């Protein structure tokens, strides 16, 4: 990450900041102080919105295609449930990972993962 050079941050902090900025989360625990770092952060935020929008669009298109294939062929009992399975798996993995890595309570881990998945940055 360029923040290693621009801000002088350790690699882990620079990657963490880049990921949270691209995801438009912005926890606020790290922030650039140099003008070049602020410019880079702005560019990452704008790029992140586009990348996130593209990812959501591609995911929805894939789900729609899958539903159309199901409609044409064999119909499942609950086709509306299928998209939520991936989100539930991602949420569960995040909560367990945060709980194990940070030692947080289950409720705190769930709260933070909801904030992260929704890009609300609940911190």
C-alpha cells in the first residue's frame, strides 16, 4: 500500500486503512496527516464507491440469472432464500473471526460485523 511510503505507516496498518477506505467504512482509528496521504485517501474512497457498486451490480446480475434459470427449470421451495445464504455465511465467518482474533464478546463482534458489512462504520 502506498500509505507505507506516504504516511510512514507499518504495512499492516496501511493495508487495513486501504481496505476500510475502499469499502467506504472509515473507522477513524487511522487517518492521513500529510496532503499526499489525504489526496490518496480521497482517490481510494472514490474508487471504492465504484468498485463496491460494480461488485453489488455483478452479484445482483448473477442472482437474477440464477433465478431465471430456476424459473425455466425446476423450481426450488424458497428461491428468495438463496441470496441470503451467502450473506449469512459472510456474517458468520466475520463474527467468529473477529471473536477469535480480538477476544470480543459475541454481541460486540456481531455489532461490528454488521457495521462493516453495511459500510456504516459503527466502530
